[in-house]
C-alpha cells in the first residue's frame, strides 16, 4: 500500500529534552520536531473485497509515487511528567494505461494514510546523564484508497475503500548522554485495539548544537496488523529517521 510510506515517530523519544535543561527551568518546556523517515514497506494488504496482495517496496519505489508527505512531533514537559504527540500524513498515487481501452483507457490508484498519536509519560529514572520514561498513548489510524477510471465504458467511475481504527500503545523511552553534546536515545512501544498488533521501536544518536537545537539520526521499525470485513493492512515499515528538534 503506497500510503504507508511515511509513517513516523509514534510517542517519539527523539524529542525528549536534556534532563539538565528540564531541571534548570521552572514550569513547562516545549519541543517541536519535524522529521523524515525513509521507510521501506513489506506485508500484505487487501481492499475492495479482493484477495490480499503481498507488497515489498523499498524507499526508492515509494518515493517515485509520493505526492505529498508531512511528519512532525511535539512534547510538553513539566518536571517528570510529559505530554507527547505525533502526526504523519502521506499521499501516493500510481497510474497506468489499459491494453485495449474498452472498459477504461487509464486507471489511477491513490492512497492516503494518516496517523495521529497523543500520550503521556513519566520519568521513573532521571539524573544528569539521562532518564527512563514509561509512556502510554492512543493512536488513530486512517487508510483510504481510491481507484479512478478514465475513458472507455467506465469513464468517470470512482470507487473508494477505507478503514479507521484506534490502538492503545504503551512502552518505554530513554536517553543517555555520552558527552554534553552527544547522546543515545531510543524507544519501544507495543499495543493494539482496533488492530491485532501495533508496535514501534527505534534507536538513534543525537547531537546538541545548543540548549535550543539538536539533530537526531537513527533507525526505526514499526508494524501494524489490522483486518476487518475484508480490509487487510498487515505491514512492517523500517528505515533511517532524521529529526530536527527545537526546544523553547
């Protein structure tokens, strides 16, 4: 499914702030982080009551059909408590001409995917070198595919198939400072609800330019197994992730 191209940083610990900075400030602190996830995708999908189809696409394949993508995450933190959020949206499309053009001369398939997560965290361990948070949240999924016909007997015909569901996720996120500028961060989340299984893991290396700006690069893998009334979305995404975190 093309629309799965851009899934990203659910509960994203990449945004977590430096413990020294948190301790030095009173009240709330905030982080905003646009990010990029160069994901590949593999798994099985089924829509329009058709048999399931196995897909295996690398990032280059996805990029060839990408119309638009946007990903960003944020965090609000007070002492050991945090509120976290993450939004991803991607739209991909592919078109092809039919051999005879009787039913249709051209067919276009467009897929849109949206995920939005909101959650909360609490630091069970925190000192000058790092922290460990427990986190829990709710994630909303929406996947929509539209097939459009041009020319021939089906000219102007358009059909859509979609699914929306909600999953609960829980897990941990952490950070450890190697030097004042360089740190390791990562997370692991698992859950379900509308889906039989929803999971997300990552490990990354971060660099603080100053107390307001940092960059994070790493690797992330995530998967979801959803099926309902002939709609199947059982996929795994994985690839490098790059984020720019702005703190204020």
